[in-house]
């Protein structure tokens, strides 16, 4: 399994035991090479990878911004990801951190947590995973990619 890391990812995870490559992903920050397809994005004119499944990494600050001031951009990414079999957002924090407002945005904690709870019902392939911290986020990302990769490989036979 070769992990694709979106070339725009600002703080990519380091997976020492795994081979990684950078690519321009249409949605998400992490995917598996070979499980998806490349196509030219009609909006940008650039060739992008459209993964069968992807993981989006979010710090708590980034999540609060993404459901607040950057909500339209984030929802557009989630809309694009609806063509995937699975799309998960791994949050490098706990739900308690969100409820206590441990982020820089002024958005109310109930709006952050409420969005995380509601959107999986609105967007069928979306799931949110609370991962406690950055290391937990890295482990959860690897676990999800591995699980989906194995599931896809066993579905072929």
C-alpha cells in the first residue's frame, strides 16, 4: 500500500514504515495509490486524483474555521467527496476539547460539535473521527486507509 499525500497538505503526517508519494487530490489529504483515478479538474485545468476513499486531517482550530468562516469551502470539498466510497475527517482533538472551546475561532462550541454530529446524516459517505491529538490522528488515518485498502482488495476476489 502506497499512501498518497495531498501536495497542498501543510503539516503532513510522517509514516516511517510506509511508502508515500505526493499527488494533487481532488478531496481529502490522504488516499491510497491505485484506488481511484486521475482526471483533469474542469474548474482548475489540473490533473487530480479522485480517490475511492480519503481522509481529511483537521486540527481543532482548522475544524472550527471549517465549520464557521470556511464552511462553504469545506462543504464543497465534502460534496466532491460524495463520489468516494468513504470519506473521513480525522480531528486531532477530543470532543471535550471542542465543547470547551479550545480553539481560536469565536464560533460557539455547540455549532462545532453539532455540525460534526449532523453532517454524516446529510452526507452519506462522511464520517468524523475524534483522535485526541496529532499522533492519534496519524494512527487513525493509517488505520482507516489500511482497513479500506484491505476491504477493497478482498472485494476483488
